[in-house]
C-alpha cells in the first residue's frame, strides 16, 4: 500500500525535479509549531498506553505522515544545498 508521503514525494519530484537553493533553505527552516509538538507528544503517550480513540489515532497518523513528508523534502533540500557548494 502506498503512503501519503510517498505520493507527495512523487508529486514534487515529477513536477520540479529539484529545488532552488533559496527554496531549499526555506524548507530546512520548516517545522511544527510548539503546540503541534505538544499535541503529538500527548497522542504518542496515549498510543503507548493503548488509550487512543479512533479520532486520536487518525490525528496521530496525520502527524506521522506529515513529519515523514517533511523529513523527505528536507533531505532533498540538503542534497540540493550540497550540490551548490
């Protein structure tokens, strides 16, 4: 089964091929706000304890998918910046 981050990675790769150095720097500056980090931690704790509701499970999955996508595009951004040195 294909995941959302995999689809998003394909979309980016097929349309742009590569980032400009300026965009790469902006992507590397991206991250979750503190409120989302805190919410993720709460959901992760509940998941380890087995007490997530189905809505919370979906919310946690969304955070995980978005984080995976962010890691993918940040990795690509680092490659772009290494190539421009």
